[in-house]
C-alpha cells in the first residue's frame, strides 16, 4: 500500500472512531429526557403549577408565543427530542402543523360538574364499578372514559367524536436558531426569568395537555408557592396568627389536591378552581408566617386532610356533604361560629326555614367574622334575570312568565341543598342540587339563604356568608387572631380532632 493510500486509510479509521464516539454521545444525550414525576416533586417539597393553560388552542390562525428573558444568567432549555440551548433571550412559538392523515378521537364524555369535588365523587363510584374514568377540565369539570365502554349503559355520558387535522408544535427561536422542540420542555436559570415581561421564578416546563395544546408550568417550592397564595386568599394585612393558619391550610389543601390536574402533567392551577396564585412582591409578614409554619400540615388519621376554607360562613359552618356531592369528612362539623360558646344551646341547627329566619335575627356581634361585607346580604332578582341564567346554562330554551322557586331541602346548617324551579305556564321542573345552585344562579354569594316572593316579577334572597361554608372562615380567623388566639387554636376550632405535623416526616 503506497503512502497516499495509507494516509487516507488512517484518516478513515480516525473519522470512523470520531463518528462512533459522537453517535454514542448523541444517543446518550437523546436519552437524557426531561421527565416529570408529580409524586416525587411533592415529596421533595415542590409544586408544579399550571401558569398558562391551553396554549396554542386558540381558534384563529394567530401564532402564540412565550418570550423568556434573563438579565445576567443564561436560560437553559432542554427538549425531550434532545435539543439543548443556552442564551439570555428566546421565544417559543406554538404552531399548528397539518397532519398527513387526520386523526379521529372518540371518547365518552360526562355532563358538566359544578366542581372538581362532585366530579371526583362520581369518578370514584365509576371506578368501583370497574370503569376507568379520568377527571378533566377543558372548560367545566367533566369525566372522560374510553369509547370501549360505550355499550355499558352509563347514565349522563355521551359519545364525543372529533376529527383532528393538525398538531400544535413548539419551535424555539432567537437571532441565531430556529429549532423544533418536543415536550416536556425544561426552561430554567439561576435567576428569576421574565416570561412575557412578568418576572416569575427560576424553573419551568412546557408540557402537552390532554387536549393537544400546551401548558406553561412553574416548578416552585411549597414556601414560594404560599408567598404567592396568601396575599390573594386572605390578604397580606391580616393579623399574623391568621396568616399562619392560612399558610398551614393552604399548604395542606394543595398537597391533598395535588392530583387535580394529573392528566395534564401538573399539580394545580392558579385560579379559584384551586387556590389563587400570583407572583407577588416580597412581604415580611407573609414570609414570617410561611417560615414559622414551614412544612406544617393538618393531619387526621396520619394523613393530610382536605383542608377546605372560604371567606365567610355567615355565622355557621357546614358539613362537606352539604356543599358538594361528596362524603362528610369527620373533621368538618356543622356548628355555630359563636364568640361566646356558652350561647351554643340557644340556637337550634337549622333544617327548617323558620330556624333560619330566627338565626338571621340574632345579633351578629355574637359571631366571629361579622365584619365581612357579605356576612349578611340581600339580592333582589327578576324572573327575566333567572330566565336568562337558565337559557345561558342550557337548562331551558324558553322565557317562562310565571316562575316559582322553592327550597325543597336544607342541610344541617340550614344551607339549601335542593332548589326546585317550576313554571305555571309550562311543565318545566328544574332541580338544582348543592354546588349546582351557585353554579347556575351565580348571583348567590352562598347557599345559606331564604327566598321571599316580592311580587309577580321579583324575588328576594336574604342570606349570609360568602363561599361554601366548609372549614376555616377567613373572616372568623382574622377576628380570632385580633382577639389574641394563636393559629393552633384557630385551626383546632375549624378542623375537629386534627393535628399539626411536619409533612416531610410523613412523606419519608
């Protein structure tokens, strides 16, 4: 073999070794996929919060994008298709890409539910019967099931068939690159990242949801999450002990409900369907409350509880089974929120209208939380307004002239659990149960009310409280804190027979 051929042969050997190394490295690199494990993140003390849902789902052809920026440190982007990128500024565009062949999706879809709690209860019943339900929230809470169950004679389900002609695909772009990504996509930095000019935090994912669109998810510690919840749930200016109580129950509720958006690869949303969360400016009182209760949760039977809370109970708390179609938890009981407990026997529990009328005549100074602006309220509503709500919610398609509203059932706290709407000019009978009452008659602050007919056209609702009435009343907790009660005492009052324990000790 001459010298020239030997040189070429040697170069080919070196090149083959180099290529082999790079192929191996490429394979290793492509296997470093971005993984999301919801359960592990909770055990580490992190929540995955869906900041912006349904990205790319808009009906128009306008491209949606997310603009990420840092000031000093770089952004680190990693995609599940093996792409890595570093820079201080990127945009991720969501494009609708046509499919070579349309995809047909068929599933069984339930009726809408007023709340996750009611949907979850129905899903649990279906699971016991051998079905495989998934609780989902495209607009309202619903249950999805595989089309294979279509011949099983399941009530309140219908077949939904959709033809999908495109796929929503993310593309990373800046002045140097344009690359197709695949999810989940990790975006992080050593400093807070601005997203569409709002500063959020350091760690994010972009994940595909159950509807083919995408969700921007923030990975955040329990403590930093609570710093964004407390100002919007109880208020930063609330007394310290009420802030501590709110920190414990907000943490407990979030952990208990951390599977709420499991089908969409994150724990919780940022609206009232979960807990209101917004990135907030630093507040010393909230930071103190969160730090003083670090990792503390309310526990019953060795497990974190479903720590419901609300703005005002109107002077009496509710069982959970009064507010939703769910079980009665043993740590929630219906009782008066009295300042002087010696007065407890003076007012009966209120199954009848007369009991509630007597209750509303009581001096509000006897109750915690009386300073809330909806502790007592009155709403005057016309037949026309009710007709509009019925049509809007597809409960009726007519304009009924002679409506009649009748409370047919109350819970132990006097809250309305069944309301019937009828009309003398037609044979309609619409029965609203528990949380459906406020879902469809959304002018009602609570289910604690009585109804009076003012004339042929108007009704007057007189009631008390704001919210479902289960668990801690925020206005009650604030007043207790003002009177010198410690947060442990406040929590003991609203959550019977519970203990405060460190979640990290429970999760080991």
